[in-house]
C-alpha cells in the first residue's frame, strides 16, 4: 500500500502505511507536514507493548519498529499525537525508539552470554524501570525482553 494525500480544504493530510512495526497494519497521518498522528507506535510515558505471544504480527526483533520511528523523526513534526497520552513533540518518538533499541540490544547481549529468558527479563526490567522511571505499565518490560530473547537476534 502506498501513501495517500487528502486535501481537507486548506489542510493536507498524508496517510502513510508503515507496518509492520507495532502491528502488521500500522499507519500514520501527517497533517500539513507538521502534526503527526502516530497511533500506538507511540504512547506518552507508557512502555510499548511488544508482542509476547505467537503468532507474532510484528517484527519482534524491533528493527522494523525502530526504523519506522527513525523515519518519523526525520519528518521533523512539530506536534506528535500519540495513540495514548498527551500531545507532545518529536522527543516522544526519540524516547520510544531509544527504549526499543536499548531493550533489544541488552536482551541480545545477555542471550549471547548464555542468560536464560527469565534472567534476561529480570535484568532488563530492573534497568528499564530505573532509566524510564516515570513511565507507566512496567509489566510490559519483561514481556518485551522475552519476545526479543525468543527472536534471538544479534545486537
């Protein structure tokens, strides 16, 4: 599917399919090149839900989701409307990307060093809670680490 532009009578909305990332059919809307509606790719101060049950409908090693977030950052939006939470700016995109990259890298490192999924989930949970201490729904951290551990990529 390709992008589509809608003229809203003086405003232009670009609808962009970007999935799979968080889900198989993620989409964003960019209005006038400055207001980005990111859906559940982005949530303000909430740990992202990385799939933890098969069949996975995303790229669970995080590469695709992280890449999509990098593309959204490159758009340079002034205003970011997340799927959940307060309207904010592009810093939210960077924060979510940083979290995914960090959890993925640490999980892959620990897995390569022989850590079990349980050991990895516990360690990643502690580190992420400390670094992103103001974020809600920390129960998703360990589940994300387990999904990345099962994916078994290399850092």
